[in-house]
């Protein structure tokens, strides 16, 4: 792997989990637990903790401070980030005993495709500031386990490069990848068309449209560091590799984007963040230009979910973007059940924001999500140990989920329902992750 180090430290470095065992996780994710314990018999310990509460600190210990702050930070005073975690603490899983559980499955079907588990990689930009392995490293980790990957508009690598990386490790079945899009306004429809063609040619099968973000949010950690990676050219790969954007830039300024990275970054920012929102009816234009699936990300209210369904979307991602875009919001999980009850029989309802553990995944699925997206934990794994760290975090999360379901008496992940949870009394919180 790209970072060149094993995930286990100890007397016998040859005892790291072999690749064929990694592949077997597609059938039994919980086997990762057995592999760790077997390595322990030879004095070999994981070099990155299996405790999700420790991944943030592991990343902080090795990352550049301002890059770590960019990964950790949220909007305003961070209230939305806290609310995301508190929302999970309000729910408790009620296990059932002595139930038929000879076989178990994490498989789900999303938009007509079978996923090996209900977990996917959330769109997170500028991965190369967290570790040189970047988006390609995360995509390879996702491909190894068959985990779907969503590429951010703000990626530090091109869609083509990330697709090739994911395909390089996805052997048993075609890799599943989607593109998250900050959608340019009509003046730049030619840029949008170019991006969509590139995405289709590179095997991206769905668009994730972020409709509720069209300007930069107020992020004190980044502001105090006076640091926006975009202005360094670190999150401009989609634009800087796009032939239509490059041609328009050259016609306007008379030179290539590489000759003035800051000017090019500002022009890319103006293209995807024009301080103007799209309307629901504009999705009709997008549907005419894209023959794949279309999902909208950022829904937090059942009425907006209904409007999205009326606009003909194929899926909804209930998300407040991990608390990075606006402060003072409800925890995303608080919105999930109402939205799932309102539209879950007519469109795919997926969930994002605050996932840290297998228990979190269990709760989100029980409250109506078909699948979930994980963001910061994978970023912390990447920051701590590169591609191997991202893979380790995913394997830990999936093993935790599978074991959690087995012990609580759930045979198939699709069997999870809200009656398997109980809501705690207000104020009964556990320690934050």
C-alpha cells in the first residue's frame, strides 16, 4: 500500500493480516476481530487503535495543525457537531435473546445495486492535505471492501484518477462510485455538462446534489488560521482538469490556471459557489443531461423531502454535512424518522452526519435509513496512517456493526426497525466521541 507500513506493530512484523484475509471481509467483516486476536498471540498489536474515540487524537498527533483543524472544525461554535452526537445518545438498542441467527447478512440494495454493507464513504474534499495518499487512498480502501465511494466536488484529485484507484482493488464486482456536485448556475451549464460527461465516462453512476450550500460557511478554526485550502489550489482538481472550465478561464484571463493558482481557485470558487441557490424545477434540466441516478443531500425537514420526491429525485440523503456548514441546527438523526415515514416508500432515504460506531449505524437504519455515509472517522484514519488507516477504520466499523447485530439478535441488517430502539430520557447523555 502507498504508505508502506503495516497496521500491526510488534515482534513479528510478518504477522500482519494478509491480503486474502482482507478480501474475505466482504463475506464476514467480523473476521477482522479474529485476525487481530490471532496477531496478538504473536505479540503483534494494531498500530492504530480500534477505539473510534481514539482516531481523532491519532490523526492530530501526526497531521499539520491547520490541516487537522480543517478536518475537525465545523461551523460557528460547533453546536451542530455536538447535536449530531447527542442525537445518537438519545436512542438505546433493545437486544432480543435466543433468536434464530445461524446466518447473517449486511447486504442492502440501494438504487437497484447490491451493496455488501449499508456503509458508504461520504463526500469529503481536499484529502491530500490530510495525507499524500489522498482520495485515491480512500478509494482503494473502499474498493478493497466493496464499500461505495462518493467523490467530493472539492477533491484534490481528478474523478478519473480516483476511479482508477478504486477499480485497482475492486475485483469481485464493479466498484460503486458517485459524484457529489456543487452545481454551477446556468451561466456555466457548459461546465456542468463537461463534468457530467467525465463522470459518466469514468463509471460514476449517481449524482449527489448538494442544494443547500452555495457559499462558504463561517468556520472559526479555519478563520483563526487564515487557511482555506481552496486558495492554495488543494481542492481544485475537478475544475483544473476540466477542459471546458480551462478553456473559459483562458478566454477570460489569457493564461492557464497553473500560471496563477490563486486566480484560478477564485474563478473555480465563483463557478461552484455563486451565492445563488437553485430551485426544485431546475432539477428537470439536470435530469435531461444525466441518465444516471440523482440524489439530493442536505434534507432536514419532511416537507423538503416531499418537494424533492415531487421533483423526481431517486434518493434523499438526510444530512447537515457533519455540522460543517451551519451552526445551531438539530442533530441530523433527529430529522431522520419523520423524513423516512414521509417519503421512504417512494424514494431511497439515506443518512449522513455523526456516524462513529457500529451501534450508530444500527440506530440510523432502525430509524428508517437504507444506508449511511461515514466521513470524519475515515478522514482521521487517513490522516493517521494513510490508505491503511482508512482501511482499518472501515474494517473496524463494519466488524463492529456485524458483531453488534449478531449479539442483539438481528439476522439481516434489513430487519432493523424502530421498535428495536428505545428513546432515553432527555439529558441522559453518554460521553461524546
